C-alpha cells in the first residue's frame, strides 16, 4: 500500500502529515527545504527513542555534554516546527 511505503520513507518527495483536524494529508514536494524538514523530523523521532537511563552514571563532563545536547535537540525541534509551519502556509 502506498501509505505504508510513504511512512517507511520509500517514496521520494511525498509526505503524510496529520493535521489538527485529525485527517492525513498527502503532500508532494520537490523542494529541498521540505526534504530537509522531512529528514529532520525522521532524525528527531529516532533520537527520541534513545533515552539515558537515570541509573546511568555519567562523569561531570559527560553530564554537561548530555544536557547541552538536549538543549540543542529542543532548539532543532522548535526550529523545524517553525519551518514546517512556514512551508504549509
């Protein structure tokens, strides 16, 4: 089924976006910015699946770097959402 292929990122330039109304919309894009947004969303969803266990012992420098990385991930997520809004307007 095409929907499954799109969700698995096997179809170039086609995305599915679920909007606030609960409906899925198929979007064709031939724009590098839209492709970047799609790839960034995939990246962000993959790193959300990786969590550092609270029982994991980190050195002070590792803890500092992990916190810095979390801040950067949050900023990337916010920037990507804002860019996505601009594209869909």
